[in-house]
C-alpha cells in the first residue's frame, strides 16, 4: 500500500485555460473556489490522502527581465492566498487532507499558529502546513523585509516551529470543558503562557484558540538542499521528493530516513512521496502521441516558454539569458532556491542537457492506467518509498477524471491504494500504513 497526494502547482490561481480540454474556465468559478471544490470531491472519491496547494506572494519578472510572460498568460500570477480556500474545501469534503503553503519568512509564529490551528479546527483535523522558508527576494521586497541567506532561513525556521508547537500546546487537550450546568467553558488552570524567548522570536502566549483536533497540523516539506533535507527529516511527516531517476530517488529517501533517525524519530513515520506526472491513454498509439506532445511542450511553443519562465522564477535565475552550453553551476546562488538548480545539475551540466527533461516529475512513466499503476508499484518496490504526489501544470477536469476514474481504480485492483477512509484526520491517514 502506498499514499497518494495531489500537488496544485498553480496554487489558488488561474487553472489551465485556453486549451482544447480546459472547457469554460469562468473567472467566477476559480475565484469563488468552486473549480477547486469539483477537484477535491473527485480526488476524495478516488481515495487520495490529501491535496497540497503551492503559493507565491509576488508577481514574477525573472524570465526575460519582465513580468509579461507571467501576467499575459496567467502563469504563477494572479495567485490568491490558499489558506482562504481551505475552509471552502473543508465544508464540501469529509475525509481528504487539505494542505496549504505558509512561509516562515513572512509570518510571526504566533500568527501562523493561530491561523493553522483555526484551519485544523474548521476542517475537523484535516489541515496540513507545507513549510517553506521562501527563496524569492522579490517576495521579501513585497513584505518590506530582507531575506537571510539560505541556511540561516532554516535555522530561523527551526525556532519558528519550536515556538509554534509550544503555542499549540499552551492549551491542554482537555482544557475545553463546555459544561453548561457547571457554567464552565474552559478550565483556566489548563491554559498557560509559553514565555518563549529565542534567538529570533519571542512570545508570551498562550494562543486564544481552542486546541487543534490533531494537536498541531501535519507538517509537509520539500527540502532539496542538504540543509533543507535535514530540516525536513527533523520536522516533516510527509516529504516531497523531486530527485530524478530511481537511483537519486532511493538516495534521497535513504538520506531522509538517516537524518530522521539521527533526530530521534522513527523513520517509518516520515513519508517520502515522489512527485510524478504520468502520461496516460487508452491505447499505445494514444500514449505515444501524448508523449510526443509532452516532449515538445518542454521546449517549444507556449508551454515551453511557461516552463522556462516558471523555473526562472523559482530558481532565481533567468533561463532566457543562459547559453545552452554554459555550465549551469555558474548560476549557483546561495540566496536562490538551491533545490531547483541541484535538480537540474542532477540531469546534466548544461541547459542543453536539462531542457528535454524540464518538468516536475521524478521520472517518465507512461501507458494505459493499468500499465501506469504497474510501473508505479514497481518503482515503490524498488525504491522503498511511501507513495506519490501527482503534479504537473495540466490541471483540467479531464486530467482529474483520468487520475480519479482511470488510475486510482487500477491501483486499487492491485491492492496498493486505499479503498475508502478508515480515519478522520490527515495524520491518521498517513500513519495508517
């Protein structure tokens, strides 16, 4: 058995539009959240553990030194705050976990602990926090702050999580009595200040919200750098792996488990999920045609432009101005998103080597739903991973249907995917197997 999550790389932003199968993407649908409600219900019916929303808080202008590619095509902007979408999805689903990206660089621990605890209460214990430290100086400038260097951001995030956990624990689990006859709602003896003074943060506490059903939200992380992996292994319960190829995937998972054990954690409670964007069709001919379209879209036309614009924004370097045969290592910046560059360098030393493989997927998997299910099972058996996070830029109702009504049943027939939900909270979903 393995876990499945869905990664919405576009965040609470404009879904795929203007294509053959995008249908009517009415601005009112996505702004109200209704478009995402449809997705969430389908993925819950399919048995997914959770949906995770990416987020950015700025208008990118990295690619070509201009914001045109992003604004003209609705790519990475507009992007609304995904935390506001969580209650909408919580009201319209019953079981699936709901994960929002929240940055330790742009919140105070008290504010984030209060928000995340509220969302966990509103979803009945299904909220997850995708912890990011943010590598974009553009985003930092929007908030009017300076961004610390790469490793220092993780040092700060360690203390951030420590304070947030103390705040969530400032109310004992049984502090809410809600006894009308006794005239007591909260037992005041079970709510205490935290009086935290650290190197980066301080807070008296306590929080002024009821204890979250899970005690604290589930932590999700995607550490790719050496320091990022150590942070993820220390704190996260689900870790997103973007390392390409079976050998690198296995090396990454082994590294995470070793760091988790060194931090005093049971490695089996740390779930490593591989980012995957499978190509599927009903026949071999259809599959091959889709592979050809995918390969062209990585480097050609609008899709190729948007792919390069996206990697430019997240990596912090302008791909448009890099010579195809120039060593990519020359663009390594300690203040950039190191995982993006390291992901590229794992494929090859130059942009010419990397461009044909430039996507989020850890490997190319293609076939009919049953063939894809078989390949996924073989990968997990070989690598020893805990599941997959299905992602990509193609977010249409057709794509959701292919996964929910094609791939998920094929996985269940092989006995590797859940058939219904035995528990109510996201943490219990992840710890079930």
